[in-house]
């Protein structure tokens, strides 16, 4: 055999490189060229977000992928989408294809199999499409009208809020709040000063008072209250006896308190003694005689 020339070797290497590149690109897209597949077609009017290698789901299971797109020039506004499905999958007649787009921008084709039918489509047939019911479609159908109403109401609310913000009374209130806050800050500083200077003294005084009360309580515990009460009882008994004797007339104290005659006699005696003392001061010679020569 003749040796291959350098140009032939380069040609073989280039072909192999192109094949590997083609296979690698399709592999990255999720297309396995080595895996056999059946091809079906679906016609959609909107394929926004749908790309080559987008998944095809059946009840959440990835049963295929989008292989290609082709615009239907005979029916403007329609796009033919080629689906590469698993070789073992049989698509029953009555199956519907639905295009779904999600909030994050991802899109997929979902097949709703008609499990009641025992007749099947052959590869190359077109699967009927139904109206999309993805999240974005629901948002567009249900939420956008409500969002429009909300935006109009928000515009009214913002206008009212702007009037409130531009009201001079609000600026005055904010100024008053700022002044009040400053006063509160000063008051807080004064309270902190009082707490740091006065409160420790008060606490110390309270502690001293507590110690004094503790001492008094200890002294009170040592008092013999039984003996004290017994002594007081005896004293009260004596006072009662004295009071009884004062109310009776068979003793001097009783006569002094209750007998008028005894009182009058005592009063007369006191008066006579008083006159005698006065007379003694005025006429001492009547009662005392002095003699230098021994005369009596």
C-alpha cells in the first residue's frame, strides 16, 4: 500500500474534527445524535422563549426535546416545531401539545396524552396544539388587568401622598418633633446624671435604714414581752385598787376626795395658818421677846 500523503491526512483530521465539533455542539444542546428518536410536528402561533433542545414533557417526565423550527409561509403566523421523541413512546390520537412559558423565561412543550384512545400517530404526523396555559399566560390574562387597576389607584394614592408631603403643617410637625427629641435627649442626660449621682446615695441610705431596722428588730426579739405585760397588768391592778380606795370614805384619801367637811376643815386650817404667818410677820413682838439683861 502506498503511504498516505500529508494532504490526505490533513483532510481526514479536518473531517473528524468537524464531526466531533458537530456532535459536541448537539450534545451540549441536549441532542443525542446516537440515540434513535421518532419525529413529530406541532404548529404554534407563538414560540417566545422556546429554543432548540427545549424539553418536551409528559406528566413532568422529559420524553423528548425540540429539534428545529420552521416558519410556515403557506399559513402566515404559524411556526412548525419539530419534536424528537423517545423511540419507545407511542403518541395516541387525540393527544394535545401545549406550549408553556414560565416566569423565569424558561419554556417547554407539554404533551397531554389521550389514554382512552388505542389508535396512535405515526412518526412524522402533526400533533394538534392547544392554547397555552403557562404561568406567563395566566399572568397576562388574569393579573395584568388587575395590575392596571392597581396602578391607577396607586397614582391617586401617590398624588394624595405628595399633597401631604408638601403640606406646611407636616414640616412644622417635623420641626416640633425634632425639638421634642432634643428636649428628650437633654432630659435623658439629666436622668443619667441623677442616676449616677443621687441614686447611689439613696441606695446607701436605704441600706443604712435597713441595717437599723434589722438592729431594732433584733433588740425587739430580746425584750421579754411576757414579763413586761405581767408588770403592766400588776400596775393596772394597783391603779384600780387606788381608784377604788379614792372612791371610798373609810380612809384618809377617800375622805379627802369624797368628804366635804374634811375638805372644808382642811381648807379652814390652811387659811388660819396663812393668817397666823401674816400676823407673825407684821407683829413679831407678840410672839417673840428679847432682853439683853436676861428678862423673860
